[in-house]
């Protein structure tokens, strides 16, 4: 598997920006394994300040709790890489921002850190909207660390684009 091209990532970012702008909405992001890649991608676009409000990089579990309000007990019960946590991250980003839409990513990008239950390439996503919509999903991505992270960014953007359609 190859890394998602910069051109494809920019195309997805622009498409998402257009959808948010058409609604007059702001976006907040909550990222773990992607380390701010989504935020960097979005803010590289001219005019993104019209629809991108803030990003939370919550790599450590304590950061998820402190910045997003994810209960420590929920992390203990499900692990940081789970749909429960990705959903809680998305909901927390909504609560701790002025945004009307959020996306969250938590995963195991590798090369280490995986287990038989949660292998390298497992990525969980969460999306939340101001109307109370909260969705999450999980996928398994193949590739090296860079490929997994780029594909996770693309999947998170596509997920929110689909939700806004």
C-alpha cells in the first residue's frame, strides 16, 4: 500500500472546507496517532480560518482526559484505541470548542505498540455534530507508519464529508 498522495489529501481537505463553509460551520479536530496532521493539512489551505476553529493533539491518555474530558475509566475499560474513545474524543472536542462539527482519530501507527487484540494499523474514528449526531468506526490499515497515518487522515476527512452530505 502506498501513502495517500498530498494531492488527494488537499482535495479532501478542500471538499470538507467547502461543505463546512456552505453551512457556516466551524470544525475542531482531536488527533492522537496522526499528531496534528489533519490540522496542518487544513490550515495549509488559504481561507481555512473561515471554517477551522481549533485542533487538539491528545497523544497521551492524560491529554485526552485533561483537554477533551474523556473519562480515565473509559480509557481503562476500552483502551485508548477504541471506538468508545474516538467517539468520546469527538464529543469532547465539540464540548471544548466553538465548533459545530468535529472529527477524532486514535490508532496504532506502528511499527511497534500493537497486540493480537489491537494490531498495528488499527485506527478508530469519531465524528460529532452540534445536532447531537455522534458516529464512530474502526478500520485496519496496512502499511508502514507513514502510510497508516496518511490513510487515517484521508479516512477521517472522508467520514466527515459523508456525514455532512
